[in-house]
């Protein structure tokens, strides 16, 4: 039986609970087609059959389609704004913060959040919820082991304070790891955390369709406290922000103005 891309998407939804229809089609189909060629498959059906029985191939597929690109302190100017403007604003309202790092990939982002928050409070008071759809990448995040390349943009004082170095391998301190709770989460279908002061979701929504983005922004509104902040990526400015009861506080930082 010949399987087309539409049939493949339906089977993948059943197999993984990932709805490929919510991702930009040309981009996603191109990525999947390249995986087929790389692994020597001639059609979607044979590739799907292999995904069902080959755990290594399955993990490669999940990792590749969820586009795990991450690094510590990515876009440094934005992290400086978080430290100098956003966090002082949030901490005026509450001495403890509920922070969610959504689509956290290999953990670079939530660990960066811990390091910055530690300038305002002891590690014992910091708890970050960090979620991703990819279980394999979450295992890597929990291990907290990185190459020097991942840390290129991270300030030297953070590297010295929070990592143990062995050659070109950097292991994050247990005290920092203990501040982050990693969980599997599907932005398209799973319940969102509630009463968040800060949601960080960067460089992820660019891969979704406009319909999926609308749904996710609505859910982010409901997930935030009024006055809470959504921190997005450098390619993800929200044009119709008022539609989601959000307003810019700084570039890439949106404050919730009220419930939808």
C-alpha cells in the first residue's frame, strides 16, 4: 500500500501524539524527506514501519522534527533585559516566582534562568518548570553535561560558579540541577501550568502554523498571572498582541493585561 504524506501524518499522530499538521508543511515535509533519504528508506510506509520497532530510529525522528537547537545565553541582550528590567519588575510583586521554560530542549535555557535568578535569591528558593515533547532531549537536560560550544555566550563568571570542567566537557552543579523540574509536555495538546509569573518560550513557535500559534498564545494567556510576562524568541515578535490581552513591556517581552 502506498502511503502519502497526509497518511504518514495521521499515523505519526497515533504513534507519537505529535500533530504534524500544526507545523508549517513545506518546512516539516522537507525535514522528514531528508531523514528518509539519510536512513535509506524509499517511502513513508517503510519508514513508519521501522519507526514502530526501532527505538534508536524513533528517537532520532522525534529529536529531528522537534528541532532541538539550543545554547546557553542565546541572544545575550535579551537575557540582560530579563535581569535588569523584567525580573526586578516581577520581584516587586512577589518574592518568589513561578517560572515555566516551555520547549526547553537540552536544558540550556532553564539552567540559564536559574543562574540569573540566583543573583536575586538563593538557589533554595528557585524552582523552574522545564518542559519539552522529546523524552530523549529531556534525559540529556537532566544530565546537565555540555560541550564548550554550548557555553560560548555564557558570561565567564557563570561558567566558573556553576560548572565543573573536565577538558571540553562542562557538568552543571547539582545545586543548579535541583532547581529545575523537567517534564514531558506537548504544547499542542497537554494542559498548561497555571499562575505563572514568567513563561519563557523562545525560537519554537516559528515552526508552527498560524492556527497553532493562535491556540498556543491563548493558552499562554491563561497560564500567566495578570501582570505576568511571556518571553519569546528573536524571530517571534507578536504582531497582534492585544488579541491575546498582552502588551509589549520590552522587545520580546509581553505582559498579560487581563484574562481572555
